[in-house]
DNA sequence: CCGCCCTGCCGCAATGCCGCCGCAATGCTG
DNA sequence: CAGCATTGCGGCGGCATTGCGGCAGGGCGG
C-alpha cells in the first residue's frame, strides 16, 4: 500500500500526466480540480502529502493551504506557473514545505515529494538543511539559493546566505562570531572575527536597499548577533 | 528501564517522529494528542518530564502546565511554533523549565531534556548554567541573552546579566561581592569591590525604568546582596 | 588576458561598557 | 547622639566593541 498523495490542479493535462507518474512510482493519488472539492475530499480521505497548484478557480492553492494548515501539519508542495507567483507564495509567508515552478520534470517532482516525505516522517531529525527557511518576512531557499524579504528577492553571496541562514534558522538565539564562522565556512577555519562584522554589514545593507526599516539582525554587544523575528 | 517522558502534541507527525527519537535514546514515551487526555493519563502513569506543545485543542499547553504544577513539580519543556507564543509563555510567567521553538532538531530536544532532567535530579546542587532562570516576575534565558521583568524585556549587558543571574539563581541566598565577581568574571580576577555596587546600581535602574516598584535586589549591610523572590 | 565580483581585512569614527571617584545618604556601634 | 563604615548614585575617562567606507588580492567567467 503506497503513500497517499493529493493532487490539486485545474489543468486536466497536468492532473492526468502527473497522477500517472506518481502511481508508477507507487503512490496512491487523489485528484481534485479545485480547492473546494479538494478540501472536502481531504476531510474524507486523509493523505500524507498534498501537491497544489497556486492558481485555481474557486479556491486557490494559498487559501487551501491555510485551511489545511488550520488543523494539521500536512506537508504541502506548491506548483507555480511563473516566478512572480512563486514570490507571491513565498512572500505571503505561506507555510508550504516546497514548491516547483512549471514547467517541471516529473523526476524533479518525485524527488521533491520524497524529500518532503522523508523530512516529515523523520520529523526534525533531518539535520540536512531544510529546503525552506521562513521567518516572518524573510524567506530563504538554499536549493535555489533564493532569498526574499517581503516578497522581493535579495541577491546574496554564498557566505552572506549561509550566515543569514544560520541566524534565521534559530531566531532569537544568540550566535557568536565563531558559530557564524562555522556556519559559513565549516569548522577549523580561522579568520578574523571582524570578518563576520563585514558580512553582517553587507547583509543589512542589501536588505535595507529594499526596506530601509529592516533591523532584524540584532547586535549583542560583546556577544554576537541574533535574528529577531 | 529508561526515564519516562510524556509527549503532548496535536500534530501526529511530531508525535511519532519525536517519540521514535526519544525511544531510540532510551526514554519511555507516553504520547497524548491533547491536554485533557494527557492530564488524565499523567494521573495514571506518572512521568519524570513532560514535553508540551503550547497550542493544542481542548486544553492548551499553558493550561495543562498549570494543572500539572498544581500538585507536583514535574519538569516541563514547551514546544512553541512562533516567537510571539514564546514571549507569551515567558511573559505570562509560566513555570516551564525550558522551551524550544519549532522547527527544532531532535538533537537539540534531547540535549534540553537531559539538561532539565539533570537539573531536576540534582536539585539546587547543579552548578551548570540552567537554560532558564525564573523567579517570580523575573525571567532569564542565557541562550537568547534575554531578560524580562513582568513580561517586558530588559536589556542587560553581559556583566549585568551574569550578576543578576547569579543572584536570581538562588533567591534568598546572600552573595558577597567576591562571589558575584566570580560569577561575572570568573575567578582570579581582582577588581575593586565597589565595582559590583555599580553594576547593582545599573541593574536596579534598568529594571526600575519599567517598574519603579522593583526592589528585589536587597542590600545586606556589610555582607552583600541577595535576590528576594 | 581582462574585468568583475567576492572577500578578508584595515582604519577611523561612533557608540557602548565599565571601573572608579567623590559626595551624600543611610546604617551600625558605642 | 557622635563617629565611623557602608552603600547609593551621578558622572567621568578610558577601553573595547562595532559600523562603515574602502582597498587589495584572488577566483572565476568571458
């Protein structure tokens, strides 16, 4: 008996082709054409994961996600048609576990599904970087090296990305410079402490270009930095 | 026979994954989906520690904590979804021994559990820095370098934090200036005694900005200071 | 090979923190 | 009550830490 997945899309082509692939992979698929029917169907037949199109008639993916998340932590993967939809989905701070932009390869979808399922089943045991970090208006997707603040993309370098990720992953937790250094370069790398300051400087500056009120990277005098949600 | 732990969360995913991990670590786990059943279950099967989700149907974690604490000193660790919930939990002066914000790594949870258990078993003997100090309206969290009085944050410097922590950790106990000096700087540091007075002065002033009636740092003429609960 | 970007570090200025001083207030002792 | 010790408190100067602009070396792609 395979894992049960809900597939919601108003495009019949997608519905049939994707469901076929998923069934070939051993999943059981419940197909729905719109959010409303999906919501009703999910009440009757619980699934372990949902794949939702964002743009749908009657009830779109985001609304559906909210309803779903109202009373469960069902893993959800979004399908998005354009990049701005993607930003929208992320920018609104929706709680999707992952998303895929159309057009996508079936193989990619399978991989993402398995990844999300694995994370869900192992709970937080999975120490590998979660695919998406979401803290308030900040969104980070390591897989795509994508970072957005209030829905707008912020272009970060690798080092900046890793440092911000380390901070945002545990908002409120103080990180000293060594810990941030470890996050950015791995352990056993020695650099001047002040280097972290430089990266923090650039991080703040880049985000402030879009939102001059950004002040979520907090300095703790004599200790380090922390991310405030 | 491992230590028995109660795990209460309405999210089945968390429940299964966390209980698995804990069992792997040699704990025995009692799972409950909501506060009410948990409370009944705890009456029948006492545990040595409880891990509670804050948001739950029927009876949430805070209500449950109050009931639990009504007739025992069972150590409790909170799971919180958002930071505002966290603040809520702390601000309300709930008596949790620790809390973890989701998402969290299982490893972190294990570590916290062990720390809380160690502290609980060794009582006041445990000199290792506890994760959370809570004395009446005062709350201190070294990991987050967070200090709050009556739910409002008080920004302290490292030295101030350490001194207040040393006092609040053992309310009622007199600490002379040498002891406070050790707590703040480690041993083998010599400074003028009056320096401690300055820090006490600044501590009192900072807290009094928010609450002019604050007088819990008591002076013992010719001896030192103590924290009054 | 050239040019761009990333990055680590430096120097300066601004800020924060801290130890101590001096004086006034308070407590203790005889 | 007198006298001494101790503490509260404002303040100050020095030191440490941090923000920020900038720069030079290195990597990488064109």
